[in-house]
């Protein structure tokens, strides 16, 4: 009987997409190691009979301890690493808290690099060829970069670009890299994001209610794809002998893929309508135009 393939997934807290991925891999016969910063938040994975491990992807000490633990549990190898841990941050670019934005990049971008580097010695020993999966986003694509999420979009774009470079650089070592382009999926993602509130000096307060409603992610939470179906589809793709270089899953994922062929700016009017920017324009016009703005950004 062939040994089960092993996979470590970061960011598997209860209610998250990582938790759904862990249980889907488990249902499909993989030996799964579900991780999170706080072991107490891995109850769903633990109840499913999945091995849980502690991993804070922004801590060198935690990463090193996790590598040692996985090496001991697997005999020194790992078949797949899913870099799923991440966070969101909704705020107009003109109002970004730069310190918070740097923290976001530490988690969404730089931890991807440090974790992959740390687990490389285990991945390269995989008998089936190691696989690195980076969960990015449709919003990493320039034409799908929705307003008021510039920091998040940029962090995921950086992660996607690093994925492409890693794919080429690690190929000689028998390691495959897949960019998981995730669309809208129902989860606790937006609930775990920082509280959404425009600063008092924001130039967008002219249409505060409309803008903050979009920034809250309420629409994505209510209308996103079913998380179980999303996870099953992802695992089906990743379980192939030759997994796709890019996996497109979740609501709007395919639309984003098709939209990448459109001219730059073709979707601007749609985004303005959906995100409250049209309301910003209307309110400004009512108040006498941009000259009515008291704040100089």
C-alpha cells in the first residue's frame, strides 16, 4: 500500500479557507498537517482527525520549530506546502496606515518566502516531487484590482510574482509551484480583518456609508462561493500528477481570467458602480466639486 502524500497548510484557523483545505485534503487521502499561530483555533481540523501543529509564519523561531516537528513526523520529507496564511486590509490608498501596510506585506508576502525556504530541505526529499502552493487572489491581477483594497491587492500581486519566479527557479530541483488564484469564497476572512472605518480626514467621507459598506467585505461574505466546493475543487487540481501552474477557483475567478484579455480600464465603470465611487462623484458634484474638499492629501 502506497504511503499517503503529506501536506502542510498554514493559516488553518476555524472557519478559514485553510481549515476547509485541510479537511478536503484529509478526505482525499492525504496526510495533513494543519497549522495556525494559535492551536486553540484548530478545533475543526482536530475534530476531523487531522494532525495540528503550531506555526506563526512571521516568526523565525516558530517556523524553525515547525520544520523540526514536521521532519520528525514524516521521516524528513514533505510532499506539499500550501502557503495559505494571510490577511486583508481595506482602505483607500490615500488613507493607508503605512505601518499596518508593512505588517500586511510581512504576512502576505515575506512569510511566503521564509516559510518556503525553511521547508525546502523537506520538499526536495519528496519521493513524488515537492509541491509549493501559494494562495494569492484574483485581485492580484491588475484589471481585477478593486478600489479600496490597494494594499491587499499589491501584496497578493507580489506573492503571485514571487510564485512565478519560484516556479522557474525550483524546477531543476524537481519542485513544482502552483499559484492558487482564489476568487470570492464564504469564510471568516473579512470578519478577521481590521475594523473598517475611514479616518476623519479622509477625502472619501463625502460618501462614507457607501464606501465603508464596500470596504467591509459584506458582499463577498454573503455571495461568495461555497467553501467546501471550493476546497474540493482545489484539492482535485493539486492532487494531479502534474498540477496546473495556475489554479482558478472561487466566485469571479473565471471572470477574472477572461477579463485579463480586456483593455486596461475596460472595467473601471463597473468597479466605480459597485464600490461606491460613483456615489463619491455624485456627492462631490452636489457639494460644488473637488474644490469643496478641505483636506489636502
